[in-house]
C-alpha cells in the first residue's frame, strides 16, 4: 500500500471510522468526473459536483483502492487527483505518446531557478546562473504553460516576477511545489557533485496565487506589454 493511500485512509477514518466507505453510486460519479477531466480535480471541484455532505476523502480512498494494481492508477498531482497510466506500464505507451517537448539546457536551468527561487526576477535568474537570460528562453517557458508572470517586485525598475504554474506540477508529477527534491535528494540523484559548501541550503519556494509582501500586481494592460515589461 503506498503512502498516499495510507494518508487518505487515515483521513477517511477520522471522518467515519476505520471501515468508512463512500456510497457506491457516489464513487461511480466521482470516477466519471475524474476520468473525463482534462486536468486534475481537487476536493473543492469534486465536492461541487457530488451529492451534498459527500466524504471526499472516503471517495478518493475507495477509488485509490479500486485502481491499485490496475493499468491506470488514481494519483495525487498538482493539488488534485487524476488517473495516470501505471508507472510500470509506461513503456507500453511509448509509441502512442506525443513527442516530448525538448528544452535547451539553458531553458532547463532557468526553469529550475524559477521553480526553486520563485517569485524571482530576470535579474535574479541571471545572478544565479552567472550569464544573461535571453528573452527567448523565458518566452519558451511561458509558452509551455509552466512559467507565469506573477507581479512586479517593489524595487527600482519594478521588474516582473515569475513563478511556476499548476501545469508545471502536473507535467512533473508533483502534488505541491514543496515536493521538489531537496538537497540530499539532489545529491543522491547525482545532480550535485564535488565539494558542497556546508552552509548551502535549499530555498523554500512559494507558488501561491497571492502576491508576496514585496510584489505589486501587474498592470491591467498586459496585452500591450512584452513578457519583460517596458522596464526590462
């Protein structure tokens, strides 16, 4: 039994006891909703489509149990739930899968910086990378739907701040931005080599919709702006 199922069952027990199960018809409705949805559905979205007083945790736990070991599994991603091909069967769909979008090394580096350091500005990205960030690189990441314009930093020039999107979480199979691998995980995966400074720490990113204390809203006439704004 995976950790997600254990967590769901713990939540379910807190609502209705150790053997809490949802109504079969409610589970069927939720199954249809999740199957037909093009994006992950969260608890609020499900509750709005299911009978009143539905125990969402019990419904999800039932569906997770039902699809455990099947060709598709119910997984938690981007703050919601969605059906995904079982990981051990992904190879069977290789020919049918659309070609993976290839990003340049520079784009991957910029994406990683935005993900870990958001909200961040173009100047922040250039300082971390040590080289200039081309306009095309950020444009590409915005076009993929993985990076968004957040607001404007309360600093000279009022530079635009960037952050990741729910589509970024869904593409990389993350439930929340805090699921990004930490320092020890990155070292174990071989992404950090050589001597690492003892005081090196991973930042705690925030991809919430609310602006930070040092951010102002974007101007209303975004259509007339470039992704960098007139001052970038």
